[in-house]
C-alpha cells in the first residue's frame, strides 16, 4: 500500500457562535419564572437535541460515504500499482528463464559440435572415437566374463 493514505476532512455541520446564542436565549425566555426551564423550553431542548443528533447522523453518513469513496479510489490505485509491479516481476523472471534455457541449449549444441570435431580429428589420425572405445570396453568385459566361466568349467572338470 502507498504511504499517502486518504485524508478525510469534515467541512459541513459546524455550529456558529450565533446559533448557540440564539438557542440559549430562546430557552431562557420560556422559563417557568423560578429560574427553571418551563415545559416548552424542555420540549424545545429535546427537539433541538433530537434534531442535532439527526443532523450528526446525516453528517456521519455523508462523511462515511465521501470517505468510503476516497478509500475505494485509493484501494483501486494501490491495486493497479501492485498489478503492474507483479506483471513486471513475472516478465523479468520469464526473461531470465528464457536466457538460461537459451544458454543451456547453446552450450549443449557447442558441446555436441566439439565432440563431433574431436571424433573427426581422431578418425583422421587413425585413433578410435569415444563411442568406439566404449564399445571395445564392453566387448572386452564380455570376453573377460566368458574366459572366467571357461576357467571355472575347466577347474571343475580337472578337480
């Protein structure tokens, strides 16, 4: 997420000093005469409080709506940024894999060419190739096994 989080500023619903004075003077005028508020003042106070709570609720709803839109927009931007970064990272990895694969294939081809050239050079001077030497080793191993079996058979008949 980005370091610049959404900023919420409430600019609506501020009460002015003038509206506070108006409310307190109207409540005083409806007093019972003994310094206590009369029934009209109490009702007016309750109605005023209910109205203030209603307006506070509307203000909270409006603020949450506006803030929610800001947060949503911030999340959308963060998601776009994250997706772009992930796409770049995946593309970089794919390039690295392709490079390694191409290098390995090129190395294998170079090795095969070199082996072919060495075998060609060995044939020109009359030496056997690597494959021919391996075949000879296998044949010698097979002959050694036969000789060993033959020797055991001779030993069994003589003994």
